[in-house]
C-alpha cells in the first residue's frame, strides 16, 4: 500500500514542480535504461533528489540516493528514502561511511542506479565545489566498468530550498529570472579521478546555459529590464550618493534615467548606434549609461587616461561621432581634443522642457510591461551588443571588447550570488566606468540589485574615499592593490569601521598588503581575478563575514578564489593544447556565459583567443585541491632565458620584498609602484631581464645580494647592470603598470646602448 501511494505521489509532485518552477530537462534520454549506473550531481538545494527522481525519463527505473542523514527531513524524507531504497549514512562516522560504500558497491553490481552528491554538502554560495575523491571508491570491487553519468542542477540557488537566505526574499528581484534546469550528460567510463567528474558536471552546467543553443530558455533577464523592476521597488531609502553631493532614491534614479533618455533621443540621430561617453565616476555617468541602453543605443565609456590619438582611434573604429562629456571634466583635461563632436551634459540637461519631465514622470508610473514595450527594450535579445569596453592597451593598441546583455547579466548575477549583499549594504565605487569591472559592478550591479552605491570620480583620492566610506557606511570596497596601499597610508581606522568586504583585483595582491590591511582595519582582504573579455569577474575568494558555514574553504591567501558559479576553467599545455591534470601549471582557459562576443571588427584577433567557446586568457595558472585558482604569471610576462621560463611577476615581488626591508615607505610617501620588470631580446640567452626602479635609495648590488640570500635561482636574478632608475613607472588609469610603455622604454634604452 505504501509503495502504491508513493508511486502515485510522483506525478503529483512532478506536476506541482512543473507549475511552480517550469524546470527544463535536457538530454534525459541519455540515461541508460538498465545495468549498474552511478549518477554524480552537484548539490545546490534540499530539492535535488526530488528533481532527479521526478524528471528522469526511465520511469520504471528506481534511483537510489546516497544521502547524509543530517540533510534528510524526518517528517517525509525518511519515508521517501525507505520507499526508494536509498542509502543513508552519518557524516563523520567511519563505520557508517564504510557501510554506505559497501552497500552502494553491492547495488551497482546488482544493476541499480545510484545517485551521489560528491560535494559532500549542500552549496552555501551557489558554486560547485570540488568533488570528494572518495566517490571513486564506489567503482571498485567489480564495478570498474560501471558507467558514470554527470547531472547538473541549475537555478536552485536562491530558492527557499537552498541556503541563500537573502536571495529568496520577496523584495529581491532575482526571483524573476530563476529557471530550474536538470541536464544529463554523456556517460563516462573509467574516470581517472574525481576532478574529471567535477569538470564534467561544471561543463554540463555551462553548456546548459548557452543562449545560442537554447535561445528560448533565457537564464537571465537583460539588465535594462531588470533595472526597471529593481528601481520601482517601494524602498524610499537613498540608493545612490556621489562626491558632488547628489543623493537619490531608487525612484528618483529611474525618473532621471527616463528623462535623460528623452533628451538624448533628440540629440542623437537614430542611425548613430554607438555613443561615446567621457564622464567621471558619478551618478550622472550611471544615469547616462542606463539612458542610452533604454534608448536602444550602445554606450561606450572611453578611457580618458589615453592619448588623444588613441581615443580618436577608438572613436573611428566604433563609428562614434558624438561624445557626451561635461564642462568640469574638460576643464580638468584641457589638452583633450578629439575629432568627434562634444555634447556637453550641462547644456543638454539645462534645456530639458517641462513636457519632457512630465512625460518622464508619466513613464515612471506606467505598469512595467507597458513601459518596456513603449521603450522598445522587449526587442533586445540576450546576445545583442550591450557595450564595448576597450582593453587597457597595456601590451599594445587597445581592442574593443564586445559584451552582450547576457554577458553583463550573467556576471552581475554571479557577483550578487557570491557576496550575497542585502539592502543595507553599500558599494564604495571609485573605479572608472571605462574599466570593465567598474562598468559591471559599479553601474549595473546597483541598478539591478537591492543594494546602494557611493561614487567618487578618482580612486587616487584616499582621504575623500575614506571619508565617504565612513559617512555613508559602505560595506564593500573594490579596488586595486596599488590604490589599497594608498588607503592604508592615508585613511584612519575609523574610515573603514563599517567596511567588511575589501576586494582587490586587476593585479596580484601582495601578502604583506593583505597582512597590513588586516592589522590596521581588522578585515580580511580577499583577491579576485577577471579580464575585460570575461565581463570581467572570473573568480574571487569570500571574506569570513560572508560565510554561512565552516565546512567549505572560502578564502586562501595567494589565490584568486574558485571560479564563479556557471563558469568552467581548465588548464592546458600552452604548446600542445592538451588539458593538464589538477595541480599542474599551464595556460588558463575559460568557458561560460560571461565570455565576450568577440573583438569589435577584429575577427582574426577573436579567433586567436576563442576556440570552441573556450577563451584563452594568456595567464599561466594552476588549480589546487580545493578548486582555487593560483595565478603564477602571464604568458606575455614570462621570459625564456637559457631554455628556462622566468616569471616577471615573481621577480617583481621578490625585489619589492627587499625594498620593504631596506627602504620601507613612510606614511607620507605616495603608494606608487617602485619596481617593474620587463625583458628585451638577447642574442646569447634569448631574452634579457630589465628592471626599472623608482623612488628608492637601494642599490642594484644590494638587491641582487638579498635575492641570492633568499635562494632564488640564479637565472631569475637580473644582473646589477640591468637595473635602471627612472622618475616614475608608467601606469594605466586602472592603476596597473603599463607594460607596453615599460617595454618600449627598455627597448629604446638597450637599442641606444647597442
């Protein structure tokens, strides 16, 4: 009788889940209909076993689940486990674990289908954690030929059945684009290790979110539509603040965006699709970017730290004929002269007629569905171009990186899920919008997520940033190690009393900087990694304040954290292109919804870095046993000297350690770069290291002697004659060293010597 009742419940539960969550099932027919089978799946929620059981196509085949008793609800789960003949065990009890393994092995030999969740626990971050190596124990003792089928479960993180406590709040807009996914992959025979199974599940998840393969199954709502829903919330608190004194609530931000859209619509002809922006980091720049996106145009934030010649090249390449800027901005850059026409924001917004303001107010009161159709943004497709971000040009001429709506939406969603901010959180945003990280996290995260932002036009103004962080009680600060060094020297402890999430990116985080920040402010600084071509965030560690348990490893100094949810990373041999095993250094390649559309009008350059959906980052890295990424160098920053690979970044770090000991910076010194390493061709050894020093009294002989004492390989130690003192080391607007200028100086210097 109980068996009959349970069998009748299956279609009822399936119908309920279909009505509420509309899950999509991908390739369920790939499950073998008979014989022993081991299913391995990621563990995102308490609902995972129910979904797999209800939506597998082999209805006559029972699936036995391996489950920790601590996660089995006593009122229903125990009965369901009994009806499915599932295998329960106690985590931490060796006898219980051994019994579970033996029972599962016997079941596989008898032809049962057994499902296990090798992460060991339900995810607390939405990310797929590394699989426990013990999963392969089930394939021993006569089960060596049993096929293993990867299963991916997506869209569950954020539901009431997951650990995302804030994400399923009724006021949270992210519930609007949750779509459950159950994807079954190809069976794997004789897996070499648990990492292979982990990679199979991760890649299965990435492929299931491919909007080109599944154009009708939108995983993310495009940012302009999500923005309207977020800003129309009932929350009347201040949403955005900037250093000009502007303070706006969410409703006020939306109203100004709608009014600005009407003004810009009249100023820009319909045939000018691409629009240039030269604006400092401020609420006005946020409004301009959002207004152009609502007007079916592509905003392009130009890098005002570049030369006029380079900016003209960017405008000419993208067909930008008019550039929106401001009088105050041009006063700070009097030598900036472009071939494109200027449109001054002050003049444009001064002449806003009363009718435009009233119509903007009327639009803001329209129902969301009507407003979207009136604006025309329902015509946007996930793979349509949203913006063009020019690369920093640190190694050559800047390239126009095309980012789609899906790219930005996916990265915003990943950032939000990782740090799980609430309505009381505030993002301190000093990074410029021409920087990919500044555009995604500082513009579209606050516009589409339920937390506020504080803007300042320059990341160099440490005292102002510290003051605003203190006054506005900002909790999240994202910057570069170069700028963080400046904050440590110039900001008192009280400025960052409310801050709990300092995130460093764009360059390697030195260990001494992390220790210094922890000692002064008490917070753990975490490191993230990204690239313009990845929209931009690829990975990040999570500070302790954002942890929800002690089971997982969330942060490791010296790493850039695990990949964000929905992103697959692999390490390959730079020469052969073959995938390398776990823990081996090689070229890092990335696949996922955040990988760019390509370089603007540069198909050859695009083809050189994207192969079968995998983007080659150019970074040399490895993945450790916990799934954390360790960046060991950049291919363009590694010299081959005497047949041996010599990393420039490592040498810079060692020289900087020597300088910290022999010539430490005082509190009054500027936190500028003091060392840069590059290389020039050498007829005898292939390449020759060149070191530029700035602002130090330490001699090259002293540095070489200290590096020798540290047992650094001799071939990695530059000759004393290859050290050169310069006034300042060239840097980009993002704070990163300008590798092209540094190398050009070295080539010029050594050609003159030759």
